[in-house]
C-alpha cells in the first residue's frame, strides 16, 4: 500500500470513532505531509493530535487495537496522554494534549493554522504547510529538521 492508501484505509476504519470526538483533532507528522501533497512517500504511523479527553475516549474505543509493548523513544522531548493502536496496514498514535520540552519547560503544541482535506469522505484537519514547517522546527530533532527543510520547497 502507498502512504496515501494507508491513510485512507485508516480513516475508513476509524472514521466513525473520530466523528464522535468532542474537540478538534489534527493529523500531524509525515501523514500530514502526504495529505498536503508534499513529497513524502513513506509513513511510519499516523499521528493524531487530540485533547486529553478525546485521547481517553479513543483509548477506550480502540483498546482491542492497542499496541501494549510499544516503547516511546522520545519521552524526554514529548509528553502527552498517548496510546498507539494497530490498524490493518498502519499504526495510529494518539497524542492528547501533546507538550514539547523546550529547555526548562513543557510547552503545549498548538496548531495555529490549518486546512481541511478530504480523506475517505471525511473532512480532516492538517496544519498548513507553513505550520507544519513551524512544528517540525519546534520539535527540533534531526529528522524533524530534515522534514522542515523538505517543506520549504512547498512554501
């Protein structure tokens, strides 16, 4: 499956639950780059930025899909009410109230500018390309800086 096919299949399977969320959610990361038609051909997972309450709801709805042995490699950089869930062909990572360690303090990730894209018949919010660039720079890891540089070609 291509990256776009994986994303589409995920929304076909998960769309009913996502429609029940109480707050806005955003697809971020590589999947957002694919949905913005940037030159991203692979995704490791689908990152969903949600409220903490919506993260709890999805954890309950998707408990049979939960990846129980997943180790979060970046817990010193990121913290959230999170869970990882296996859908056929791709994993989804839910991040409720994601915060980023910015030196000596935890700073919430807020999506300031977004656009809607249609996926599997649903309207899905993703950060604008400019906002994705800002978010990757904010994250600051080498792989994020590489993606931010790639996004510059699309601004």
